[in-house]
């Protein structure tokens, strides 16, 4: 797991336990059941429009197939033409950088930093800090099946199966969605069920067992502009991301600034995220250890 070390622990008086929970939620907020909403693979498999990259159960497949059967022939042709665009994903083995985050909720607002390191499809490591990086707030390590966190504010450690992370977070977390939050790839995979175009943009609608997702791509450069995620549950919760400030980074086009609009019930949240100091395909370590003098909080 790389070198084992830990920075000096300094308690930040500006952040309470509730705020930390919100921050930890914001980082992996792309979820596999219900909560959040709109305010305002290397392999390019193009065999068919109905390619499924997330597992979908029989009932969901029936719904999607019904939706697909009602698609017009013009839309179906556009779906086929745009399939290579939908299948395109960020090509990397490792990805690291820093996300400068401004978070606004109905209760308060806060700025913090999240240094991240990703080994694609294997590990996501996050170090959250406040006040210009002077105070460590939390360190998180996520694998496809496990969730580990050191909470420096409360001097607690957590070790859970990823499927049980909802015991400490308001929602379950998918590894792929956390990874895609940083890489800028679509939040979910799934089937393409419709397509449309306007003067300057194309739009694709996809679905998996939990969400529908509408993606908007600019015609002039084929870059993703908006991702809109909507729960298929009756609560109709949603999330929207605006992808801006694309820059070439190691021959990859990366959105360096993202604005996230969320809503949970009557509460609205806005997250501004700026990515800096990003690097691709560097040799990374993932420093992480559980301090023995911290309280074990595994629920």
C-alpha cells in the first residue's frame, strides 16, 4: 500500500463533526441509491447501441427496452453515431492532483482542499485539509470493496466494507463514481436510451439500475459540458455538474473547474471544485495508517 507514515495531527477548530461528515459526503457524493440534486475504460466497444457496462436487473432491462423501442429512427441513428463519443473515457493508469473546494450549504460555507491519488479501478486516496492545508481534517482510502477513514478532528478511525459505508455516510458509495468525480468521466455507465441534437450540442441519455443520466457534449470539440444525474426512485432526486475550463494535460483534455449543484429534500448545496497540480501515470504511493491511540468507530 506504499510507504506508511502520518503527518502531525493538528485539530482544526473551524470544523465540527457535522461539517466533516458533509465534506466526506461531498467527495464521494455520486451514489448508488437516493439523495442529491440540480439547482440551476480504455476499451471502445462499439458493437451495438444497447451495450451495457453496468449490471441491470431484469425489471430495469424491461423498462429500458421499452423506452428504447419508442425511440425514433432518427434518434436511433444519432445514438449509433454518437456511441463512440459515449464510450470514450479518460485513459490513464494513475492520476493525482489537488482539488480546491468551496462548499455552500443552507447552514454555512467552507473552503477546503482535497489532495487525491488514484490507481485506476484499484485505489482512491484522499487527504482533506483546511486553512491553506495547515490542518489535517481526514484521510480516506477506498478500494472497490473497502472504505477506510482517519478522522483527525474526532480522533477516530473507521474500517468498513464499501457496501456498508452508508453506516457513516448518508448514502452508499460506488467506487467507480468516486473515481469518475476526479477524472471527469461520466458518473455512471449503462445503456444509451436516447439522443438528441441542437445547434451547438449533442445530448445523450443513459440509464442503469438506479439512475438516468443526461450528458451534453459540445459539437465544436466533442467535450462533455453538462452531466445531469437523476434517481429512478420515486423521490426524483438529482445532481448536476457543469464541466468548464478544459485544458490539455499530458495530452488529455481535462476539465479543471467543475460546479456541482445538489439538492436533498428542500436543501440545496453548491460545490465549486478547481483541480490543480494534476499528474498522470506517475508512480504513486498511498500513505495511510490507523493511529493506535484513536478510537475505532466501525459501527
